[in-house]
């Protein structure tokens, strides 16, 4: 059993809560407790430190020398490097792409 208390609730809110409790088959007490739990949980989550993704950037000169960052076909080919039937090195990717461009 819980603690008994008296709470003053605005008439329209009380009427709406009573209708919702009847509609859902819950008691008014269950509905009020669920709402109070929800508000308290939301406030607790708001007080906790939000998730922050660590800085995964690197310090240096940017992309590996020779990487064609402005070529979408090359970027897709780099992603497939090392897969069966695909080039294993940046140089091999470039040779494949250059051969595709030749008439």
C-alpha cells in the first residue's frame, strides 16, 4: 500500500483523466501513477549527461597521398578494396579506373 495524500487537480484535467481511466480499463490511481512516473523519468533523463560521440578525427595531412577524394567512383572502389575480385591497393584501383576511362 502506498501513502495517501490529497492533490488538487483542475476540474477539466480531472474529468479527462477519469474518462481515460474508464476507457482504458485502468483505475484513476493507476493512470495518475503512470503519468507521474513518466514525468519523473523524463526529468531524470534530462538531468543525466547526454551521450557525446568522441572526436574520431585524426591529426595529419588529410587523406592518404594519392587518394582521389573528389572522385565518387574511386571512393566506391576504395570501399571494395581487398574483397574477392577487387583491387588490393590504391594504385591498383587507379589503374582499374584509368583503364575504364580509356576508349
